[in-house]
C-alpha cells in the first residue's frame, strides 16, 4: 500500500488551508485533516463561505471536503492517527520581550511541538511549513525529545511554503520548486523520501529540491528578503524618476530585458505589504544581529526603511497636490487588500496611506471588492493607527459599490491593483466628483492619458505627467 495513509496539518490559515486542499486533491488515497485552535475558522472552512479568498480554492475544497479532506478542532485524534504532521501556524513578529518588534515569535510552533509530544504514540514525521528562523528545527526537536514516550521517534523536516497569496492554488499546483530540508542521517533521508512521495504525485522530481535543514530554513527567509529588496530597489528608482523626468516603467522594461536581471517584480508601487515580507525581513535582521553580523543586518533593514519611505512619500504627495491640506476633504480609497485577488489586509500599504490622510484630517470613502467592512474598520481603528478609534469611525465610510464611493469626493487614491479599477467608467466617475478631480495611482494600473482626457488631474508613481488634466476645461471653453 502507499507509504502514507493519513496526514495532519496544524493551522488552517492562508498556508495550511490551500496547501492541504491541493494535497488532498492530488493524493486521493491519503486522508488529510486540518486542525486549528480557532473554532470559528474551522466552522468557516466547513461552511459555504470559506474564511479566505483565493482564486480556485473553493472548487477544490468543495470537491474534496468530506471525502479525503477534513477540517476539525479535534487535534488529538488527527495527530494520533497521522504519519506526517505539518506545522502551518502563524509565526508573527514578537510584540514584547527579547527581540520585540523584530524577532519571530515561535510560541505557536513550540505549542505544536508540545501538543504532538503529548499525544503521539507512534513515530511521526514533523514538517515545518511555517516560516521560522534558521535552526528552529533544533528547538522543535528539543521539545519533542524531552517529552518522548518509549518507541516513539521523530523526524523533523523543513518544507517552507513559497506560495504567493492571490495565486496560491496556481503556485501549489505548478510550483517553481518544492524545497525539503532534512537531517543527513539515514533516518532523515528516509523522512525526506516519504515527503517526496506526496509531492511527486503531481510535481516532477526535478522540481523537488532536497537540502540540509538549515539551508532550507534560511532559503525561505532569503527568498522573501530578495523579493522585497527588488521592490524596494525599483521603488527607490521611482523617486529618482519623479525628480528627473525619467519614467520608471521604461527603466524597468529596459533593465528587465537583461537576462541576468529578469523582467518580473520590477513594477514600482506605493510599497509592498502582506504578512510575510516585512516580518521575514525583520526576522533576518534580528538573526544577523544575534550572529554578530551588524553590517548584514543594516543592509536588509534598509529594504524595510525604503518601503516605509515609499508609503509615506506617496501619502505626502497626495496631501501636497491637494493644495497642502486634506482637512475635512473627502477622498475615495480604491482597494484596501495588500494586493489583488486576496482579501488579506495584513501590513497592507493602504493602512499607512489611510492613516497619514486621517492624521491630516481627511474623510475617507473606502471600497475594496473582497475585504470585509468589519476588517477595514478593525484595521483603521487599531492602536497602531490611532489612539482615537471613535474619531476614526466617524471619518471613514465603507462602500460596496465603487460608483457610490466616489460621490462628492475630491480625489481617488488607488491602493490595490484590482483589475476592475482598470475597466471602470471614469467618465461617469468624473461627473460624480468635486472639481478639480484628482486621481492618485499608487499601482500604476490605469490609463493615465485617457483619464487626463476625461478631465482628471492624474498623479502616479515614478513618472511626472506633463499635462495635468487641462484637456476637458480647454475643450469645454472652445465649445462655448
Ligand atoms: P494564519 O494566521 O492565516 O494561520 C495560522 C493558523 O494557525 C490560525 O488559524 C491559528 O488559529 C492557527 N494556530 C495557531 N496556533 C495554533 C495551535 N497551537 N494549534 C492549532 N492551530 C493554531 O497564518 P498564515 O498566513 O497561514 O501563515 C502561516 C505560516 O506560513 C507563517 O509562518 C507564515 O510566515 C508562513 N507563510 C505564509 C505565507 C502567506 O502567504 N500567508 C506564504 C508562505 C509562508
């Protein structure tokens, strides 16, 4: 029979949910159970409205749920029965104590290790799927071993997840690579082979990379650090473009054709967001400091600093263009998610932009096609954004129709690159707004020339636009 019949995943979040759904889809003979401490999350996974939005996810869950895919709060049963246990819990930045604001908080991962050690009565392969600092596997092993029962042995593998939100299912079905790190002992190698058997059900052997545990752990931090660095690099150049008349899109295209550089991830924007880039960079910075490598730490810290600069620079530009005051002015925010095709708002640049505008006294109409109203309110009234949540609540209004959101506003600020913003009826929108009507494109997605012809003053990132929206007024004068 198959080497594996049951697997369990602890953590039913953005990673655990999609990864295990795809494993269930591709390995029909394996029973997959995802457990979570949150009863609410589990009941959402078992309902018609899944707790997270990812294109293609719902179809897979509906196909496999109740057959070989289960969502449960009964961790004990699932752990006891499984041969492989994935740990996909959150590893947020510590908010207090040693390494506050930088180090990864491994309390949930440690909790999983203790949970497994307390329950397991047979040998287990424990897979680190969560993003962790280098050498985390060693700590997990210590916890497991210290609580060992007779005859129970553990193998720990590092198997970081490289999926990107918004394209998670596509990335899982056809990944660039799968990385598995393990011990260089016969037992470690056997565990690697077992996990390979799962992935090999749909991923060719050439794409499955095996390394030692520490390389695998560090590769995940390194990949996110380099991706974030690329965004900060092009964003830093966008500031040079705005000051000189160069166009960052043209620069991006020109340098991207160099095969050593490559064309992807060279789009300038308001800045990166999401739960991972900043957290993993901070984690890397902290590790480097701990390893007494201050120059390396400072190098990666600059990637975060540049991102903060970009978000603030964009917000400042909005305020300056609106005659240096947005006090009591109503503005429309288009998009609140940290990127398109997700409802996730963790570390979204929209929060920073909204905060800066609210601090200046602006009123905001906010529209996002996928983010829940309650989430936007929670984000903007959190203590990180304001010490006066009641005041913020009075200053923001959340809309479900973008055309309602623009009525009587001075400006539109595009914070997320949702496709629907490209195709909207901007003639209709222009008519509904106060004049002069401004559009700030923080994602460089709309057709600036067309919008200028409609009458908008258009401001974007990395390019100085020449004719700041005079066409309509000139046109109407000549008609009279
Ligand atoms: P998440 O916050 O969406 O999900 C984590 C889940 O774990 C939550 O539902 C939480 O209730 C549950 N949990 C926490 N402690 C638990 C425990 N002791 N027992 C049972 N359940 C527990 O987090 P997300 O985004 O899925 O991230 C998980 C890990 O994967 C993190 O380390 C993250 O850095 C990493 N990662 C995230 C990616 C992303 O795009 N979100 C991509 C690649 C890696």
